[in-house]
């Protein structure tokens, strides 16, 4: 269970083995085991074979691996030595082991070769035969990437470039850190450092990444070469997004309305102000290799668009809460920045960057920048319906079509568009935005959250410090490669991701559908029909009244204080007038007992002494009547008095109702039945009071948060809330007492179906209708069972505020069930798309 503790006794033994490897170890033979003629003094550090060989055999054995590090045994220790120093030469243009008849050495016979094993000085012979290829080609054929195409003197092996490409994309390692690591791997003392080829390594990596992207996208088979690469051709496409001609069925344009929504594209927009760039270098000195061919938009067209419409597109005044990221970005100094960040459009369901969907920002998220990036991303999109998610969609989408008309012929956007706000950002908006721009309430949105751009930025932000000091071309090329790697990893994980989502969606769909049906069962059918018509009308016409919006004014603190005062006055004035007769009916007898029990519970609050005296007189009278109904009750009371050894106060006096004593002494079935029926009524009444007081508490919390400021008003509001909370606790205790009594009575009366309606009340069940369990979001929120008990009044003559609360919560429950059902259908369609896309991709190759 504790591997580290188990390892501690072995420290010395393991250390001895490591020290033993510093010497010859068990290979103490003097002669080479291969030729048996020369001294065995050389060992390879990069081979698994720890045997020592002679110089000639070592060189011959490493002709296929000339960059391995060797150690020579001399003066009772190993010292570093290279294969090039031992006379090994690398012949290019011929098979390994075959020498060229006219070899040509590299310039100065000092070729710097960068590899995973370090930075080496290699002896390279180029082929000088009549049909020899160029030196750069000979290096490439040997899986060595040259730094230049004319007289190359530096190169990097393919394996070191592949290693750094993955390590950079996965861990965000900078080229400088990686190159210094190789230098230390070559000489960890720093006394004999290798030649500095850092700038050459940077250039090699840019060229390598560009060539790899051309190869992966099939550009190497294009007859016109890389010059015929169309915008976005180097991007890794999302197989699960709808792409006509690639993964959509024939006739998808004419699909019936019940299926048409499945072919909508979900796009998210967001800015990132960590991927900024200083005013370093220029496009002339540092050109971009992937300009407009991958994820970044074409710089020339982008700059022309901004220059043409920067003055025409005015930033609109914010009418929502102050959450605008564009204003925040403009506060800090941007004069020293060539780009204050980037803005991107990507598919929000699968978190992949779209082709031509990223552009630099100059001064925050201005509409002229965001519009161009979105419209460029949509240029090659053939679907007719789009859902756009943006954290300021309520402002940006308001005059979107007007701005599109302003751009004129530069754009061609005519898609049916829905604007929504991501779920995490939505609570920062005002109430009207939360109702009109919510993914949870929008028809055919599934369980999309719109927050995919934020999750993607969390991965790419690690490159911010590196790209900040880069030139324009180097930065764009690097980020294009990072976005491509991110997309590829998403594509590789899509089968597992979609399967996991489908399993969770199916379970949640069943759970929320069942909850919605349970909630609907307690509401009359005419009311259900009315609410259904209202929400369907709004789903078809967003300009219709929103059924999720609160229209009735909430209660004020003064109104709630008045209601509480009236309840208290009723309690004080309630004298429970009874006519005491010698022949009291069983129903009256049990009723009085339950009333006394409730009075005992209310003694926890402050009462007047006269009330306590009145309670005592009524209790004495009730106990006298009890003797005629329950045989043996006197013995039970005697045991109670002897156990207390003193006077028992009225509020602590045991009533010994039938439910409390039926397991000890026989009780009449008539008494048990009467108490059962009264307890059932008591439970329902307690639930009604509990729901009412929970609503009052919700109103108070909202009122306090919106309007109450200052110490004195806050203290008064807190006092009122505490008063309501005491009543909530009393209601819960009253219900639990009734439930406990019914549990005992049900065993004697053989009634077993009642608990399906009147359940056990846990502390977590005592919550408002709009409150979910802990850590539950709005889309996953479940309703407490106390709001799904039959008997909740929502008829036309009921409290209007209660009707509206119930209507809104019913609409939310309906929306949750519908969104999960849509998610199941959407995931099934996305799985089909992935399979069809890969078949199309295979046929294309």
C-alpha cells in the first residue's frame, strides 16, 4: 500500500548498482568479444547492450546509428567521445555501407547535426556522382532536415523535430528551453558547449511544421503544388459537425421539421487577451507561411476590411450589465502591442477551431474584428442554420444584420441564425437576457453549453509568453500548428467522447423525463394545456411573451412582515374552544390530542405564561377522557412520573397518543383509524405551510440582494429571514412528527401505499422550488419531491404568485427533459456523421 516505504530499505543496494554501472561491471574481459583481437574499451550509452567493444567494431556497429553517444574506458574511468572523432563518416546518396566514388565533404568538414541525443559535429560526405541529387535532397533522403537549401552546414533529424513538435503542443515547451536541454544533454558541464544553432533550429521547425501540414492535408498530391492551397485547406476538420457533401445524408435540405434541426451548426465566439504580441519585426522580415491556409484569416484581406469599415462600424452603448470584455481590454496600454489578443470562432459541441476562424485584435473585441472572423469562418459553410454563442450576444447580435448589409459584397451571409449566451456567462447578464438567450430554454439546442472556446483557451494560453515576443509570421505559424494539434487530438478521442456523452445523456434523459411527468401529474390538465400552448407559441415566435419570465411583482418586506404578524396573532388568539362532555367522540378525542402535541412543539418559541397555564388545564381535562379510551394508560403515566422524579411541565408531558403506545398496549382500531386520517391531513397541511414559507424566504433573499444596502436595513432583513426560517423548521418538524406516527400506524392498519405520496422528509428536501441539490446546475437541476405532491393548488382562483411560480418551474422542468431528449438524438446523429466523414476522407485519399 505504501511503495515508497517499502523501497526505503533497498536504497543502498540500488545505489550500489548505479555506481557499478559507472565502471566496467561484469564486462571485465580485456579483448573485444566481437573480433577477439583488440582491447575492449568502448561502450555505447544509447544502446541496451552494456558490453564493451574495440574501436573498429564500435564504429562498424554504429554505421546505422552514427549519432549514438559513446564512452571510452581510459585511466579507470569512462570519458565522452563521439563517433565522428573515432573516424566514422556518414555517406549520403548511397545505401548504408556503400561508399561514393566521388564524395564531397560538407563545408569545412564540420556539419552540425541536431538530434534527440544531443547536438553533434558529424563527418558528412555528400554524393558527388554524375546523377547525384542536390545536397539538401540528399539530407532529406537520410531523414535529416537541412537549415538551408544552398550549401547546408546544419541539419536536424526527423525524430528530434517530431519529438519537439509533440512536446511543444502537449506541454507548451518553448524552442529555447528545448534547445538548451539538448545542449546540456551534449555537455552538462558547460565547459565545452556545442556550436549555437538556435536560430537555425527555429527556422527548421517552422519549415517542418508547414511541410507536415501540407502533407497531412494532401497538398503533396495537388498537381499545382502548394500554391493551389485554398483558404482553410490546412485545417483539421471536425468530423461531427454538419458538412454537406462530406457527412450529411442526401436530401438533408428537404428534411421534415422534426429532423431539420439536427443539421444546425453550433458556433462559439470568444476573445483571448493572453495571446498578445508586441510590436516586434514585420511581415516583410518575418512572413507567414500559412497565411489564410489554416485557422488564421488572410492578413491582407483582414487588414483591408478593418481599414475600410473601422470608422463606419460604431461600438454600441451597452444596455446590459457591465461585463463587456472589450471595454476591459481597452483599459490597459495597447500602444506597445501589435495585437492585444485574438478572437476565434469554433464549433462549441466538439471544441475544434474552424478553418479561417481566428484573427488578431487591435483594441479589444470590436465588432468590426469579430464580424470579419465569423463571416470568414462561415464563407465555406454550406449549412443553412447556425446557432452562434457569444458572451455578449445580447449586444453584438442586436444589429448584426444591419452591419452585414453595411459590409456589402465583401460578405455573403444569409443563414438562419440564433444568438445565445454561454451558460457560465449568462448569470452575469440582466434578467431579460437570462430568459431570452439561454441554451437551457432554447428549442433544439440539446445540452450544448457554449463554453467550448473558454476550455480551448485554457490549453493554448501556455503559449502566450512565447508568442508575445515573436514576429507576426512566426507567431501565426506556431498558433496554427497548436490549433491543428488540438483539433487532431479531439478527432482521435471523438469515438470515446461521444459514447460517454451518449451514456450520460440517456440516463439524464430518463431521470428528467420522469421528474417532469411526476410534476405534471399534480397539475390539472386544463392548466397543463394552457401552459403548453404558451411555451409552444414562444418557441415558434421569440417575440411572443416569454413563459420563463416573471411578470407578477414579488412580495415586499413590509408585506411579508404583515403576513407573519397575522399568523402570530392567529396563534395567540387561537384558544381551541372545546365543549367537554363525558361522552366525547373518538375523533374529537384524537383531534384534541394532536392539537396539544402541536402546542407542545410551539413551546419552543416564546409564549406568554397565561398560554402555558391554559395549556395545562386543557391537558388535565384531556388526560381524564383518555382513561376511558385507553386501558392501562395510568400505569404508563406512573412510569413516566417515577422516571422524571419531579414535576413535569405541560410542554414536556407525554400525551401517549395511540401511535405512540400501540406497540406497548392494545389500542382500539377505531382510535388508530381516526388518528391515521387526522395525521394524513396534518402532513398535507404541514407541506402546504412549508411550501408557502419557502416561497416567502425566496422572495426575501431576492429582495435583500437587489434592494437592501446598509447595516441597519440588512439587519432588519436578516431578522425577517430568520423569522421565516423558524417557521420553515417548525413546518418540517410538524410533518416529520405526522410521518413518524403514520409509519407506526400503517403497520397495525396494514396500509402500505401511502409513502409513495408522503415520503420521508430529509434536510435536503426542504428547499425552494427553484433550488436544486448542491452542485447541480440549471440544466441538471432536480426538484424536491415536496413540490410534486398532489394537492398543490394552481387553479384559476389560486394565488397568482403561486400560479406563476408553478408555471415557470413547470416550463423549466419541461425544458430540461426536452433538452436531454434532443441531446440523445443529436449525439446519435453526430456518431453517424463521424463514420460517414471518415469514409469520405478515406475515399478522398
